[in-house]
C-alpha cells in the first residue's frame, strides 16, 4: 500500500480549511439575512404591542451599533465571532454563547440516543429481511415507509397519549433521567430508522448477489455470518454518509420533539427565538448547526478508510 | 417547517387529545373522598403546567403576564388589592395620599427580611423604584406603571414618600402589582442580565424562593419558612402550605390537557376551549373559568384615515358584524361576547351597554347608503366614485392563531362582505407590522390588554397615549371629551367621579364606533380535586400562597 506524502495530516488540514470556509459562509449569510429583515431593527427587538419610549430605543440602538455603516457592522460582527462572542440576546438579556452552552447538552443527549436507536433498529430490520421471503420483506418495508413519512409532531403526541397519559409508563415531559428520554428519542429516531433501513436493505441485497458471497458460502461460512461480516461492510459506506447527513438534520427534528415533550434544548430555544424575533440567538443557532455539520462530515470522511480498505490509498 | 403541515399536526393532535380525554373518563374510578379534608395541611409539591415560558424573568423590565404571575410568589408589594378594587396593607402598614395625588407616603413594616437576610426598609423602596426608571433597566412596563414618577424620598427607615410631577391616582393599583415588587439590594446590584435570567439570583421577600430554573422545561419555587407578612387579602398568615411549586412549560395544548388528566400535573392553565366539555366530565378534575379584567379583545377603528374617518362607515362596520354568533362558534361557547371595550370584571364597567348595539345589517346598509357608498362592483363590494370600500386589517404572523383569532377574523371578513365591505388581511412580520400599525397606516387593529383598572381606558382613548408617543390609542383621534374624562378618572380615587366618567368613556367609544368589542378573554384552568385553596388575585393570576394538597 502506498501513501501520499501529505498523508492523513494533509487531509485533515484540507478539511479544516474547507470547514472554515463553510463557517464564514454561514456567518455571512446570517448577517445578510439580519440586514434584509424589513422594519426598524429596534422595533423588531422590542416585540409586538410595544413601541417603547425614545430613551429605551436609543439605548438599544447604541448598545447594538445600529447607527454605524453596514460594512462597519459586518467587520465588527466577524471580529466578535472570531473571539467566540456570539453577541447578546435582546430578549433574554444574556450572552448567546452561554445560552447555547446551557441548552446544548439536553439536545446532544436526545440526538445521540435517537441516532443509536435508529442505527440499531435499521441494521436489525435490514439484515433480518434483506433478500428473505417477499412477504416478510414487504411488511418490514411498509413499516419503514410509514415511520419515514409520519410527522414526528404527531408521532410524539400518539406516543405520549398511549405510554404516558393512558398507561403511565413514562413521564410526560422534561429532561430528568433516562425515563424521560425514551419517548422523545423514539419519536426522533423513527423517521431516521425508516430511511436508513430502506437504503441499507437495498445495499445488502446488491451485495448478496455479488460472486464473493457464493465463494464465501462455498467455504462453509453461514448465511448470517456472510451478511454481517461481508455484505454489511460493503454497504456500510453509503450508510455512514447518510447517517452523517441525517444526524445534522436531527437539530431540526429536535425543534418539534422538544416542543411537544416540553424538553429543554436547542430546539425549544430556537423556536422561542424565532417567534420572538431574537435574531442573535437565531444566528447563534445557525452557526452552531453549520459547525455541527462540518464536524460530522469531517468525522465521516475520516471514517471512510477505516471501513473500506480500498479508500486508504491516496 | 411548512405551515400546512403544522396545522395538520395540530388538527390531528386535537383529535387525539379528544380520544385521550374520553378514555381517561371511562377509566376513572379513583375519585378521592372529599370528606374531612377541609383543614389545610402543610407539605407536598404542586405541579402546574403553563403554556408560555417567560422571555425575561425581570419583573421590572418584562411586560409578560406569566412573569408577573409566577414571580408573585417570590416578590411582595407595598399594598394588596382585592377583587372589589379595595386596597389593603402589605409591606406598607398604612399610607397617606396627598390631596392633589402628586405624592404618596407609605409607612412600612419593620419586620420584613429578604430571603438572603437583607432587611426591607425605606432605602430598598427607593432603590427599587429608581432602578425601574433607570434607562439601563430598559423597562417596558413597570416604568409605565410608575407614570409621571419624579422620585422617592427616604423620610426615616420606615417611611417613604413617592412623588409625581402630575396627579397620578392609579399609583396604588400599580404598586399592588408584581411589576412594582421589591428585589433585595444584593439582587439589584447583580444587574439586569442576572435578574432576567431567573433562578436563585431573583431574591425577594415573598412566601417562596425562586430556587431553580431549567430553560425550556420548568421553574421551581420552594417555601420560605420565615414568611410572616402576608397581605390581608390572603386567607392565612405565616409560611405557605406547599413545600414546593413546580411550573412546567408545556406549549402544546393537548399535552397540557393530557398531563392533567393523567395526574402528572395537578393544575393546567390555558385549557383549550374545545377540551372543556371533556375535562368537566372527567372524574377528579375541576374546571375554573374566570373572565379576565381590563381590555377585551377589541377591534380598534382608525378614525383618522379614510374611509373610516366617516363615523357612518365605522358604525356600519360595527353593526354589520355578527359578534355573538362568530365568537360562540370560534370559542366553542367558552368566551362571552363583549359589549364594552373593558370586561365585566373591571371596576366601573358599564353594564348598560349590554344589548345596546345588536347585529343589524339593514342599519349598516342604510348608513353606507347615507355615506355615499352606493355603487356596487362585480364582486358585490360597495363603491363610491368608482373606488371600492376596502379596509385594511393587518395580522401579525406569529400571533395569528392565538385563541383562534385567525378564524374569527375570517368570520368578520365574511360578515362584512355581506354588507359590501372588503376587509384585507395582509400577514406581516413584527417589524413591518409595528411600522404600519403604530404609524397609523392600518384601518383596523385588534388588541387585547388585560389590566385590573378602568384607567386602561386612558391608554385606549386619551390623546396622551397616541402611538407616536409610545402609547396604544389606536383610534388615532384627538377627542376633547375622551381626554377630559380619562384625565379626570386618572386624577382621582373618588369612587363617585370614577363611576361617572368611566361609563361615559365606554359609551362614547361605542357611539363613535371607534371600537368594536369582540370577546372577553377567559382564564380556563383545570385542576385536580386534591388541590385546595388555589386562588386568583385581582388580575386573574393564580396565587400559590394559600394553596394546599389533600394528603392521600
């Protein structure tokens, strides 16, 4: 096996460069969006049914620099971002960074639980049914289709109705311990499971038709072992790509799930911020999401060669 | 998020919650015996589900009811107002009001301490009031409540004098609200950001301590064991009965209702009207419905802008809306239709307005004929000189669905189409909305403004409350009678004068057809029958001080 001179270090450096470009792009778009919102920014900040006294308005304008030219505001904004300062929430009177930091962990817990659950369910469902009897396969396929296409808002309410309100198995809301994580994680995982299982089954079935399967079988390897050791590895790369992409989308899914279940987290924060037009928080969440996407895609790319030896040579 | 999808989700959610309530009813059977439980017992945790989470917890800055309601347990006020409007001692044992209503002298209790150990005295009153008006506080409401405040004078540790540049009679009412409650000196020093963030930094002298807050989830209040200065309006003295009050933020209505029927919360606020019937039928649950005091949900007609600068056109619109039927349908019969701009639970409500301006489309047609809108175009709308009779009533996208107001708006549109008036409802974001509406460019504005004092009429009708000056007078008219009466009412506490001027204001508002009251907002609160002593104060907020739980 030959390795290029730059090796993994060079690859990582390249990734970091493009990651920085993505973040700068996201920051710029967020700033532009802020400029394009119609209306006087001070009015926007004050919220509805509230015109505020001239003193209050002047204080807000001064504090947030609305009197400076736009280019000036942009540079000032980038400078602040570089120092890790995401600004101050107008409505909550708190630094955005500390707000995000406080709300990040509950969302991470939820997203990780949902991700693990989704991958396990998808692998079990696909490995068990790929290339098996058509009836069996059809049932699995239908449930995956349903779970991928049902709105999670509705799934959440149905789960609550059955398992919390009717049978009192799980608490209705909050983030207190494992029991309160089960229903939200299932709600968030279901659509993911459906998509992953469908893709994985297709990949498995293609792999199972390859000549190497017959070779392996002729050497006496069992059917399940072929599926798990050989075929699964073949379709793991597209699965990984898709999982990475879907993980990023979990932040969006968390908005609905956290609202229904009354859970703290980035999702409920962004909902409140969007409805109250709390732009610094909205921008903070946009940047955080961009950052999460960049991290995930980097991790996914670094994992490719681990899974597929053919990708190791540069 | 596509709006159609979320609306579908909502519809489904309502359906599912209906099923759930039915199943909860049929599975009942654990009704607790009520006998022998009339004597309050201490202990236990009460969990309440509310629909909104405070944006800011700072009582001196926030405009939100939910902030004031929850923080009522943590902060005390100078005086307390009962539901008849009478004032009683609280942190002030007695007070003198200057005859010209320009100054108030309060004599304070000497045994009050904050939960951080600091003593409550005259200097604390001064520090708090000065903090409210300081521009760094960015107060959006408390500063308005202080009106023409000029300063507070510490006469001795137990006596303060609060002064105003003009006569300001509503001050006692303002002083009784949470918004003018008192932070401990140390809490004030912590700065506005800390106060707004909530939690243990918010130190008061109330029956509860704000012990914990998880954003997006819940707030926790714990009993203050040393509390011994309850107002006369409470039913007991000493410490609160409950060990703990947990307030959970559950924005989804069906989830709130489900949490209540399954016993995971004991109290749920803002029960949706469509769930009321099922909830009333459920064993072990009670529903309390109380009309909110203050401004009703009203339509305000901009009298300074054509075509509504003609009183006949305004009158035609007022009588051309079938308020009774529209409100009944949209609110499932839970909210009463309104006859006056203020609700029946507000002092000096004018009962004689009831039934005085019924639905009368024939009268509307006659009035529009008189006003010269005699033509008709292809769509059936009236015209004058080739111009269609169109009014613009903007809606704010984020608030549109509150209490079904979007649907009610459609009903109003349909009614007015019948008399040939076109109502346009552009959907605006906050920035554009504020510029348009407060700039007087809209014909109709809808607004509800709860407050337990007829002085709210000053905000609605006095020219001093013009939107250009930061007020909410959406009639955009300067009317000498309105100004004189509302100024008179504001400048006195004399019941006879107030009972004379305030009904006249309401009457004139209807006569000039600058206002079309639609409905009175009602607090719909569901509670488990193990909860006792939960009371509403004059502003219709839940107070937890007298509440206790039946021990099972």
